[in-house]
């Protein structure tokens, strides 16, 4: 059930963040039909049950990316052929959900502190920016959870690795967020237009005016929501390819650093003898 792509891609290889973005985009677009056939059930279910379905969708994507890392090409897999790995990755992503809740609690605590101390609201944004900068190395811990089978405690050690590659992570996230934000903005336009129409209708109703919306207006609202959800999941899918390539680049750099340390220690030991 797997067809090899013409081009082989070594995920665990040193690359710049721009190379990770360009190669991830190219790989995802070259295999977009395969990816949509693989992930469409969870994408469709996300319209009804967003939170658990997104976790399952991420588990599907992570399972495929792990196979990509092993094989060097995107496998023509199905959800049934990777069922066990998908369930395993979905369980691992639950820890990422817990991590996200902790981050939200930190931001909520910062807002509470600003209100209690009577500070300007601008201080809240300064504190949030500082928290984001401090927590950025946790991204490598998330990579370890998504693409390896290491225990949770060992994945948390990735914070030190993230600190050593802080600059690469920072620039990658900024550029990635810009591209994803542009895609999300384009996908949200139908929903924004429908929301504006609904808001004007509510204002008119509050002023006592008669409202005559089309009979199929709820269907139009659902279609706009479906478009937004599809674009969100597609952007998330492409970002996952970027993310996996960045993880492989960081691992390759760490391997190179370890080889240099071993060579230096060996030469130092030889010199002392």
C-alpha cells in the first residue's frame, strides 16, 4: 500500500529554516491528493466535534510524518494501515493539550495579576510576550512528543536543545506564523462576511426593523464555517511538514555537535597521553 516518490528526502539533515519551509511546502503540495485521501475522515469529523477530532487529525499527521522520516518518502498509507500508530500518536498529543492548558493558565494568571495590581493593559502584552519568549524552547519538547517514542520525562529534556537553537526556532516560528496567518485570513473571508451580515441583521432586529434573510442562510453559514475549517486543517497539515523538517535539522545539528565533542575529547585524551 505504499508508493515511493521519485525524490528521496532525508528528514534528519541540517537545513536552514527557509529550506525547511520551502521543502515542506513542496513535499506537501506534491502529495496533496494522497494527504487528503488519508486524512479526510478526521477532517470531516472536525466539523462536528472540533476538539477530539483535531487531536485525532494531528495523530494521523504525526503517524504519517514518522513513516516519512523512516522511509524518506511520503507513503501512500491509509488510516486503517496506520491505525495502531495513529492511536499511539493521538495519545501522545493529549500531553500537548495539557501543555497548552498550562500555557493558557499562565496567561490567565498574568491577566489576573495585571488587574489586581492596577497596571495598564499594555503590561499584560509585555508579560505575554516575555512568557512566549521564555517558553519557545518547549517547542522542541513538543517535537520529541510528536515524532519519537521517548518517555515524557526524556522529551522534556528537549528544552535544553531548544535553548541552544533558540534563534532558529524564533525566526522559524515568526515566518511560519506569517504564512499560516495569511492562509487563515484568506480562508476566513467567507465566514467574516457572513458574520458581518448576521451582526447587521441582529442590529436591525434590535432597532425594530423587519428582517428577511434567505431561507438557505444557515446553509451558507455552515458552508463558510466548513471552508474556514478546511483551510485551517490544510494550513496545519503544511505547517506539520515544516515542523518535522525543522526537528530533523535540529537533530542533525545536535549529532554534529556530539561528534565534534567526541573528536575533541579523543584528541585531548591522545595529547595527554
